[in-house]
C-alpha cells in the first residue's frame, strides 16, 4: 500500500474548502471549513463514548436531516467536558457559518479535536470562522486537511476514482489521528467527500460498512475519544444516476469508500506518536466474525502484547493469554499461531525451533499475526500499533 | 498502612512449609510446598482467562472436594500454553507429592508462575519436589513466600490475629505479583493459611468476598494471567468451634482475610515493575456497585489515564473520557471530579484555578481520585499503578 505523506491536491466538484489560522493551536492553521453547494447528502458515524463532546452532540442531531451544507472543524481545543457553555460555543460558531454562507444553521455540522476539559476561546474561534468563510476555494482540500491536524506528523488524505453510470466519480478523504499521535487531543476525525450522486440510505450504508472494517479495526491505545467523528458528504455534481442502496454501483462506491478509509486508518496507526511497528492481527476459525474481532482486539489492546510488539518478541503465549481474556469461547488446545508466516504453535503447543525465525519476522516494521481458533468460520482483524517508550514519555510529560 | 518488605516469620498450627531451589529460575528458590496435616478445609479462586494454565485446570478440579493436603508451587515456568504435555507434568508432579507424603493425589493442588509457552523441564521439577518434601518445617513460611517470587523485588506476606470462640487464631497470606512485576510471567498467586476451624461453605464465602474488593480491584496493566490462583487453607488446629457461614465469627474471619488480601494487593501494585505511583480510583453515585466498579476499572486500565498518573497530571478530562467508555450509563453534566481532595470539575465543567493545587496532589506517591456520577448510590473502587517508561522497557526488551 502506498502511503502518501503529503495531502492530495484534489478537487471534488460541488465542494469548496478552507484551512486558516485563528490561534487555538500554538502554531499552524487550526480552523477548517468544508462547504457543499447545493447541500450534500450526508451520513455520519460518531464516538461510542458516553461522554461525547459538545460538537459531537450537535453534529449527531444535525445529521438526522441527512444533508449538510457545511462542516466546521477546529483543532487545538476539543470542546469536550465543557458542559452547557461548550454546547453554546458550538452552536454560536455554526450559526455564524450559516449566516455567512446563507444556509440554515442545522445544515452546519461542528467537529473539534484538541485539549479536553478547557473552554474554547469563543471570540478567537468566531474570528477564525470569518477568515475561513472568506478563504473558501475549490482547490482548498489540502489546506483543510492540514488545518485539522494537531500533533500529526503529516496530513492524512486518500483519493479513489471510479466510474458510476458512465460518469467519472472521485471519492476523497482527509483525516487526523488519535491516541498516540494526539494524546491530549485523543480524537479521530475523518471526512469523506465525493461528487457522486447517491441516495441518503446508500450513503449511510456505504459509510457504516466502510468504517467497520477500517477505522473501527485499529488500536492505538485502546482509548475511545470524546470527539471521534467520521462524515461522508456527497455533492452529486458528477452527474451519475443517483446510486441506490443495494445496487451494483452502491457496492462499487462502498468499496471505494472502504479503500480511502483503510488508507487513512493505516496512516493514523503509522503516524502514532511513538509507533515503531504496525501489527495486523488476523483471527480465523472463531464461532462468528464478532468473536473473531473481539479476540483480535483483545490482543491488539493488551499492554503486554503491545510491549511484545515493540520489542519484536514473538511471545505467542501472551497472544493466547489475551485471546483467553476476550470474553468469547476459545479452546486453547486447538489454537494455531503464525507470526509473519512462521508457525510458532499448533494445537496450543509450542513448535520447537520456530522462535528464532519468528523473531526475525516480528522485528519487521509491519507484521501479521494469525490465530486460528479452529472453532468455526468467523474471521476478523485489527491493525494495532506497538507500545513504545515514546508513547509513555509523550503522554506522561504533557501536563494540563 | 504498614507495608512489610520482609516475609513475616510466622507459624500457623497444622501447616509445614518449604521453599527450595530446583533450577527453573536462573537463581534463587523456585519450588514451594505447603502441607496441611490433617488435610485442611480449602477454597480457591482462579483466573477467568479462558486459556487457563495446566496447573489451574488441575487445581480447579481438585478444589471441588473442598479439602487439600498440599499445595505445590513452582516459579520460573508457568506451565501455560503447554497442552496435554503440560497437564501431564502437573499431574505427575502432584502425584509425586502425594506419594512422598502419603496422601491422595487429588488432595494436592498445583500452581505455577513464570514463562508461558514453554514446557516445564519435568525431571528438574520432580527433583525439586523431593528436596522440598524433605525440607518441610513448621517455620518454613518465609522460605515458601520467597520461593514463589519471580521478578518481585520482595516477598509479599501479611498476617492478622484474632480471637474466634475464645481461641487465638492466625490468618496469614503470602503472594506474588502480576503484570508489571512479572511481565513475561504475568501471574498473581496468593495463599491464605489459617489455623481457624471453619466449614467448607464459610471458607469459600470468606475467600470469595475478600478477593472481590482487594485482589480483584487492582489494575497493573489490565491483562489477566493464565495462572492467577488464590487459595485459602484452614487447618482447624486453633481448636475454635467450627466457624459456620453467616455467623458473627464468620464475619470477623472474612474481615481478617480481607485485610491480609488488601495488604498483599497493595504490595503487588507498589512492587509493580516500573510503578512509581499508586492511584486509588473511587467512583460514587453510580446506578449500582457493579457500574461503579466498571467505571473505576475503565479509568484504572486506560493507557491515557495511566500515563497521566505517571506524569502527575490532573488530566480529569481523560478520566471522564475513560468513564464514558466503561459501557455503563453516565451523564457527563452531573459528574464531579476530585483529585487528592481538590475539586477540579463540578457537573462536568472545569472549576477555574483548581488545577495548580490538584497537580501538587497528583504528584504524591499515593493519590486518590474520586468521581461522583450523581446517578444513584453505587460505589466501587480500584487501586491502579501508573504506566511508566520502565514498564515498557522491561516488557519490550525481554525476548522469549
């Protein structure tokens, strides 16, 4: 997989973008604005955290209508754990966007990333909104991608092109990372924009399906942010026949959305603060796909497994330990473990002499670990970062 | 709380102990034997991991009878992820104990801690069993406590004395730690021995109740070992009237068991490899005690919270984030947060100016964090270690 370290310079018909500075971060642009004219069909997926940030609470409500004219994102302050005052800030800022663009407030979705537990300096944000509205351009995609980053080493974008109903369609995404990259700003924000014409239901189903196996299948540090938001906006400007749920075109669109999100997901893990190794954990032979995913996640989230990843240690016993704690049935006497293609355990027992070779594989920058539970046909996977000294240093040394 | 760094030199009527070396660890004693004559009333609590080690599988079966004549513990190899050969090793070793002592095999419980995924050198272990059987002494408690340690900095013991039915009774415990102290040997083993006379049912209930709020309420790294075992053995040699379940004497016995386990639990967290700070998280006002405990554990297990503990950072937003991910209802607009007695957030909003004072409190070696959810009367707590550079170094640098 090619990982672009620079934002794609892409235009998507029907959209304008801006990325400007208002001073929420110590430096660099920190306000992004995405505008669809006419309003785009929209779908969203939000954090499952039961203490969602103010922007998430508001955006969730505004997505109910299934269309959006604008998305306002600010970086540097997540507007989380800020109570009613925080909700008011999100509401006032999006109202200003509506007024400046001449669209209804409830077609403007707010998103934020940054410090939590601190009120947003409202006047500064509103100033940023004005500057952003004046800076909107059809080629502003890279500027917006840059403006939503916090401690990310690079902006994260991905683009796919496909044909739908004889028309050329573009699916582009930009996002920022969570956890290791953004310790005090633990947030995943991803925006998918396309000029495809697509029905509301099809847009929602494409996004939900695509998120499941990509952004929902990574583990940086196992913490779920108060602000996680993924939005899909479809302008319809490509002029293709409207994509209906369940059609062949819908399948192809979903595949393109999945591909851009997969690329963003890997960029997020790779750019994790302190990440030195990217480990894909594939679990096969579980009773169900859900069981398989839970086992994979238990391994990917375990601190003992993550430190083994970091040390390049083919410590398969730890993986079985974590699998045993996933809360799903396993029979350790059936488990096969493979590390980077080297079988290290069969039917729960060590294979003599395999560890040396497995260690060499485990030390690569990207490793795949496969557990076959031999209990059924369920399969699931997760992409995990290791746990490094840099992660701890970064997250411990920051003080509020 | 006084934390003894040296094993208590205690005798408990009805028991003999030994701690000897057979060579499973690179140095120091590594085989412990505890013998009750006549057989002791016994109760046990085991790991919930679904890949339990061979000794756990065997010990669990042998506890069904409710009495034990001996417990055989070896350190250095956990006999986990070893399949049928591992079960055979545990079976053969306990059979040898039975033969040497003239007791039935099924009154001998095996326990182990150490590396996982590697077969136990059986001949070496059997040699150790013979040496241990010959070394049994009424004053061998400290030797046994030392022999079960792995990377522990010191043996962990606790003693309480009480009167039951006019007789002087001793409750003593020895244990070893998990996770941070025993990264590649992630195991918690604790043995409670008492000369009290107690019914099987009362013994079981005392142990279960005592474990719940103590050993089950700590978080070193959130990983549950394949080998965790807590056993209670009661010889009855004190001559008190047999303690029946639900009696006043039973309550007092349970309290004593709880106290020794609480002491062992704190020693385990404090002696965690890399632990620099011990954080008690108390959650109040939850809908139930179970909810409260889940919220406390979510905070205590979160990598972002643990790194904040390490940095002495009063980052209460992270605590609310983790609480929001505990899977239980919370209303962030009701949450109060107190750090070391300093209120930092009320009704989900930051209290201006509180962080400076809270930071000083957060930097103490022991800190208490209180979250009041204001949803009900449920209360629960957990004692957590921080996540330090030393933890990562220790666990990453070890290679199988």
